[in-house]
C-alpha cells in the first residue's frame, strides 16, 4: 500500500502568489516524521522542512510552511510569495519510528511558477 | 560542507554486464540508502544499510545487491544489467534519529543498452 500519496503530478502558480502542494500519508505508528524535499532540474535533492508527529505547531522555514492535519493524515507544503526559482519537483517523505531507518517518498509534484 | 558523493554522473552499460555504483559519505552517518527515480514513480527504495555489513531490502530489491564494508561507503551492484534498470540512481545518508534529514548525492544516470 502507498504510504505517501501526492495526488498532483503538476501544478502551476503565478509568481508572487502562494501555492499548496498536497501530501497524505498512511501509518499506524504514533511516532513519525514528515519531510519535504525540492528537486530542481539540476537534479540535486534539497531538504526544505520537517514536521514531527508530536509537534504541537506547524513547521515553518522562511517562505515554506507545513499545514499539518494529523487526524486527516495530511502534511501539505505551502509556499508563500512564489518565485521563478521555486519551479522544481517537490517530494513528500516519511520516516516511522518502527522503521526509523527507512525514508519513504511520494511520487512528487512538478511545480511551475509562471512570470 | 557535508557531502554524499556518487562515483559517476552518467553511465552507459551493455545488457548482461555487472555494474557497480559507488557512494561515499563524509558525515559518519549510520544509515545509507539507494533509491531509483523514474518519472511518475518518485523515489523508490532499493536497499538500505544501518551499519557496516548490515543491509535490508527496500521496495524493489530484485535484480540488485549491495555491499557495505566500511561505514562511509555503500555500493549498489547490478549483477546482470537489463534495459529495465535504465534509470536515475540516488544515494543518500542520514543519522538514526527520527527527525534527521537525509543528504543526497548528485545522482547517477544509468543507461543500459
């Protein structure tokens, strides 16, 4: 069964607008962590933001924030004030305490920022 | 500056060849991973290792094996390369804590002809 689901293969957003990239996950482990990575066309994987299952507040890192809805098992990435350089593939990933060594990824969302 | 280095950026191999992909990390991480990335499928875990000489199968281990003789080095082996193994291969390493991020190499684009 898919542990991480990203239902948006591609998204478009106008420069300077905000965009939300969806991620839902499936786990029975009460202790887990959620990660978002960015992969530009150059191919490097860039870590963006982390949310722990016990964290009381939504994670934020600069223009990135994570809309964490535990009951719905969703961890959507919000990018505010989009820039042309935000055009990239974005991956959601999860690590569970029960299998803490593994990092499982979703299929990704290709974001294109339009001028 | 932390680094995960993969030995090749591009490789072209013939069907049936034995192929070695090497990965080295300088962060003293316990965990190391091999993923393959294909369009529309995201990153799929092939194998990972949590200690020297220790390995566990990921989601798609068939046709692959791994070796970890030293903590800093994790090798992916294609015993007999096939055209369906043409893909981008990504190596990563991380610490063991739940909240620790993984660091990735630059990727190896393997083409099997």
